[in-house]
C-alpha cells in the first residue's frame, strides 16, 4: 500500500495523527471518532474544524444535544481557544439543532426517522448555503438512539453520511459508546478512530488507535493520546508499559 495523493487528504489538525492515517483523512469522507465519556471526542472534533478555520477555510459545527452546547465556553477555559473569533470572521458556523426555532428537537410528535430526515435536509441546505470544507457533528447519539430497528438505523446512517460524500465535505462525527449504537455508526463510516483510557500499572493513560480507514493503510498501533493546555496530540509511543 503506497501513500495516497496528498491533494486528496485533509489534515486532522492533531499533531501525530496524520502520520497514523498516512497523510490525513480523505477529502469528502465521513470519519467517526468514538469513545466513552471524557475520552476527548469533543476536543478532537473542535481541533479538526479549528485547523480549517485557521487556514481560512469555511467550517461548520453541528450541535445535537444540550451536552455539546457549552463547546465554545469549554474550549476557551480548557485551551484558551477563541472560537467566537472564527464565527465573527465568517469562517465558522454553528448549527444548533436543539434550537427550538429549527423545530428539530426531539419531540413526541415527531417520529425518530422523520427527525433524521429533517436533520439530513437541514444539513444539506446549510452545506449548499455555506459550502464548508469541514464539518464536525457533536454527537449523533441523540439523533439515532430512538431508532429501534437496526436495519432502519443502518439505512438512515448511510443516508446522512452520503450527504458529506456528495458535497465533498470532510466530516468528523463523534459517537459515545452506547447500547451498540456506536458499532452501527462505525459500520457506515469511511474511517473510525477509537479514543480510550488504558491502565498502565497505576497510571491511567489516554489512548488512540485507527480502527479502520477505507482505501488506505494505517499505522496499526495503539498510541498515547495527550491532552494538555495546548490541545490534543498523539505521541509516537504505546500507552502499555514496556
Ligand atoms: N487543558 C487541559 N489539560 C488536560 N486535560 C484537559 C484539558 N482540558 C480538558 N481536558 C480533559 O479533556 C476531557 C474532556 O474531553 P472531551 O472532548 O469533552 O470528551 P468527550 O467529548 O469524549 O466526552 C476532560 O475530561 C478533561 O480531563
Ligand atoms: Mg463530548
């Protein structure tokens, strides 16, 4: 397997990760980041879109739950990142689907599959409107959890992911480990990155690995994921004690 044409690749914005991906994500793909609560999914996605905005690209962040609403505030207190600046410069657009004005919030009157169909329509029209190069969806649990049939779930996930491929937008989609939903979402993705924690002696280490990447070789190692005041990076070492 040779390294792919760099013009087809998009930097993840996370130091050390592009090497694991052999150059970054493929343009116009759906890339899932999964892991338990607190493993760094939101930081990952934010760093991914900030990388684009930093280079003058238009980027979009889709907030799907109350939990992800505090993202601007948290990124400021965690790392001193000022996402509002990108918003003011017209580079970053937040789409908050929990906003009642969008009438997309989970409601007893709307069937879950209808909710996802309207979500798909909404992001498609926003993409056509804004023409972003990168999208971050934090996260898809709230959207997909109410779908009871796995078959239906697969179809709906494929449906949503196809929007990014069609419009050549590179996306990062986070999903928490929850009732097997993460596995279903991972199944439809072009790449899957797993974040976690590992016990190394008495130490708790953050870990990262690339579970799959369609069309590319990857570095098949579990590596140490570092989160510090300057953000997230991948170290070229294993979290397991030698
Ligand atoms: N400045 C920092 N230095 C080190 N760790 C941090 C810093 N800011 C946040 N974190 C860690 O990042 C974690 C949150 O990551 P987050 O992306 O919100 O996780 P998830 O979205 O997977 O729930 C926090 O639990 C905290 O431990
Ligand atoms: Mg989160």
